[in-house]
């Protein structure tokens, strides 16, 4: 039996099927990610509608009468919390509301609870956590969503071959973050078992790299370093910018992404910050700065030898095959 998600009215009277869910997010990519995560047999048949902001959501609640509203926090116009407050003020006390947001500020959790939200999850989210929260919101708290069992090959590649702890533990969340950034599929992101190395003489980077430096509250200096080689920078920045294959090829041949490609590749590295391993409960990695460099970097060379953990990934986009595979590396300082 397979689950189905669709819009429209339920065709049957079974009270356990056809639960109504309204997804509210200004990103169509995130809407698609959430919808796909919830298409599972354990949650049963769902009627799903979407809205791009809180104002549209309020209109759809009145007409659609969802059992659960799953909303982003920050959106143009009417925000998620403003939508929830309006629902409660206008008599929709029986509509369950949960939030999925990138905002990790403690006052968000406080406001959500004080206004009667059922839960607040952070992006990038774990699919199982989302399904369990939605099951609760739909009155199916007894649903036990099994954790996916990785195939042997995936399990074997979960940790770097060096035995060091990974700087980014979840490949699935890294893939999800890239999908949300690009707004498309058609790419392959996998762990790489041959870590990026610097050239021996002068510690020169093998071609231009986007170097991202991360800090953390309460810690001095660099917390972690992220690297995108030129193909990865052109692919991630170019695809997000809507660059044509010719534009990405030109950037690759010139050895430098254009300004928009660099900006969006840097934005992706910012989005990866929450995935970087926390070494203490108080750590909160955040992007400090990015730069494009192929100059000697003695400190980076030292970090490659003395890091506290690293993760290496290879990015392939078959439709852009002529540009080659992109490499991504993250190292804990």
C-alpha cells in the first residue's frame, strides 16, 4: 500500500483517512520538501494544500478547514506567528498549528507556546521528526514512524576513513539543505573518501576555492572552515542564480565565479552552518566571512593536519557534466 497526498475533498467518510494539512511557506522548494517527507504509509492519506504567506493561509483556513497548519515563521506580509494569533482571535481554536523555521531564537519558542502552537521544528529538519510531529498534530500520536535503515554502503561511509568524527554528521540533511537552496533535484551529493589535500610545495590550494570561516558564540577564533572548489562554487552558485550552462562554463574557464554566483554559493555555506557539529551544548556555529582564494594558506594547511573533525563531499550534476565534479569540505578548527 502506498500513501497519497492530493488536494480537494476526501472521497470517503472514514474518519481516519483524508486528514487535511495546510503547508505555509514562501519557498516552493520547502513546500515540496515537506510534502515529499510526509508522503508515507504511516501517516495515511492526506489532503494537502499550500499557501505562500500568512495572509493567503488565513483565507485557505476558512475555506479548506485543515486539521493542521504547518507554517514557516518569517514570511513577507503576514508572518507565521501573526497568522496564528489571528486564527485564535477569529475563533479557529480547533486548528492545530506547528512551525518549521530556520529561526533558533528562544523568543520564537516562547511566542509559539504562549499562542498555543503544538510544536516548533528547525530547518533543516529530520524527516522522521517532522512525521512524528505531524502525526501528533493530526491526532495520530500513536503512529510510530520507523527510522530509515541505511544500506550497508551508506552506513560504511557515515564517518570519514580517518576515524575522526565528521564535521557534518548527516548526509541527508546536507542533501536537503542543498535541495532547498537550489530549488531543484537532478544532483548527487555523496561523501567522498579521498579528502581534499593541498599541494605539498607552498601549501597552495588546488585551484580557486571559496573559503568560508565559521565562528561560534562564546568561542574565540575560527570554529570551523568550509571549502568549495571552483566547480562546486560555479554549480551551486550558478544553479541557484539560474545561470545558463554557457555562463557556468565561462565562469569555470575563467577560473572565477561571477559576483552573483559567488554571492549565492556563499549563501549556501551560511545555510550549512546549523549542520556543523556542536562540540558543546552552547555552540551555535554561524558563518563569519567567505572569500575566493588560491593563495598559500599556512593556517589552512595546519588545520588539515590538526583538525578536530572533517567531512568531505562530492557534488555531481549530470546535466552539467562538462563542468566536472564539485568538491565540498568542512573542518572543525
